[in-house]
């Protein structure tokens, strides 16, 4: 493993795991208030909340 990745706490953590943990901690309403992305506000689901951030780098950065 390279030094760059060994120091990265997000290495090996999937976006789905991040979203699920955030929803467990904050709930959909709390997540929508903290991260202003429509997929957390309108009919939120894990599937819809993964689609947009995967296609949009700035949104993925907000979630991570």
C-alpha cells in the first residue's frame, strides 16, 4: 500500500457506506439540512443518494 493511501481515512470506504452511516446518524432531514443536495430532500433513498454524487464530483466531495 502506498503512503498516500495508508494516510487516507476514506481509503476502502464506499460511498454507500458513507451515506448509510450519515443517514443512521442524522436521518434524511438532518442530512438535507447539512448537505444541500435535492436527492436528500425529495423522496430520499440510498439508491437515489448514490446516483447523483457518483456522477458529480462536487456533490461527492460534500457527502464525503
